[in-house]
C-alpha cells in the first residue's frame, strides 16, 4: 500500500531496483559450476530492504565457501502455505542445506522436522521455531530482548521518561516479535515506570488492516504521547495514520524492521527504526551450513544485536553496511 501524506516521500524505485537486482543476480548464479552444493534460502518474502541484504550476505558467503544459493520466497509475508510448499519442494529436490526465515512458528515446524529427518542441515534466521537447536538444526537470530530494551530506552528518552504510549503490531505468529514486545514492556516497567502502556494491539503483515488499528488507537487516545510499532507493516501503517493528525499534538513513533522508512529520517512523524542485521544473518547461515557439510562443529544458536537507527547515525558506515545489497565482501 502506498504511503499517505508524509509517507509519499518513500520512493517506489527501491522495490523496482530490488526486482532488477534479483533478475541480474539469478542470471549470474545460473552460470556458476552446477557441481557445487546448493543451499535453498527461503526468507519471509523477497524484494524488501529487510531480506535482500540477507540474500547479499548469503551470496558473499557462498562464493567464499564454493556453494550456490537457490533464493525463493512467497510474494507476501502472510502466505504461510506458500512458504511451507517451498520448503517441501526443496526437501524433495534434495538440496544440500536450507536457510529459512519462518513466516509462522508453529506451521513451519512440520516441514523443518521433515528436513532434519532427511539429514539436511537447516538454519533458522530472524525468529526461532519451538524446536530446540542441535544436530542439523542451528539458529541465527535477532536479539529480541535487546531490541525491546532499545525501544523502551528510546521512547522513554523521547517522552522525558513520562507519558502514555501504545504498542502496535504484536504478531503472535512470530516468536521473536512476541519476545521483543515482552522485553519492551518489562524494560519500561523496570526502568521507566512513568511511561505507561495504555494500549496493546495485535498485528499482522497486512498494512491496511494495521493502519485501521493505528487510526482507532489514536482516535480513542487523543492524549497519546508515543507509539512503538513492532513490525514493518505496523510501522508503515502508523506512519500513514499519524500523517493525518495535526502537528499541535505530536506523537513520537519508534518503528521496527523496515529499512525502507529510513529515507524518511529526519521526519516529524517517524523518530527512529530498530533494524535487524539480516545481511550478517545470511552470511553466517551459509557459513554454518558449509561447516556442517564439512563435518565441522557449529554453534547451536547465535544472536545478533539490532541497531537503533536515527537521523544521527543513518549514514554511518555500520548502518550502511547492515542494509547493503552489495554482493561483494564489505571491508
């Protein structure tokens, strides 16, 4: 859904560029040695600035470990059945490894267990499944406890440690998002008791639906001081909802998981975005599978720190590297 008001400044060229890059990169990959082992990489969706850096990181690692990447995903993050079908297909085609960013924790357990029963090294990135790591299963995750703490600290700073906020986009299908929401609430209660959560709402990957929730939250809470949007969809939806409000009562917004919105900074609506290091996830996932295939020991679980991106650090080398879609190694 296109942004309304302030959100119109986001450029549609990002998505077009992602699609073009995917086509070029796929053509390049087709020329690589067919005898090389192939790893299937299935993110939640493709063509976004959250998951395309993971693709780039995976390709960098694949080149250094003499492997190939088969990259595919549903066109929507809420297409759980589509993602399950992709996992089942790559199992049947006997790929040498699987990297998966699950769209839904419980639904993906069965196909992942089937992959493990076939002896296929499997790495889950982003958010975990309710399956303990070990054997052929490894996790490379966003540190959601830290993410919740970052959000609590930022919103408290913006409100001078006093005021009311809403927490939107709590998606029960994604374990990591539930963890970050709990961490946010715990951190506020412990460290900033005068910042009160007056509304909490579930979310989905549906931007129009999340926008309706945000608009209703603002309507019934006219004195609201801040919002933490826990997903990329709820971040986009809340930006659109806030764009309709008069600026005489500003509501501070801290978002998550949507590097596309970084082009809005600095912005009267959006203060900051907490992003995952998906590029590093892709890089480490392929290295983990390569090590498994060579009989080397691997870590059962790795957690990568998220980064709070503001107007002050938006153009820093660290942030630019995290969201880079460059397939060459970054010094």
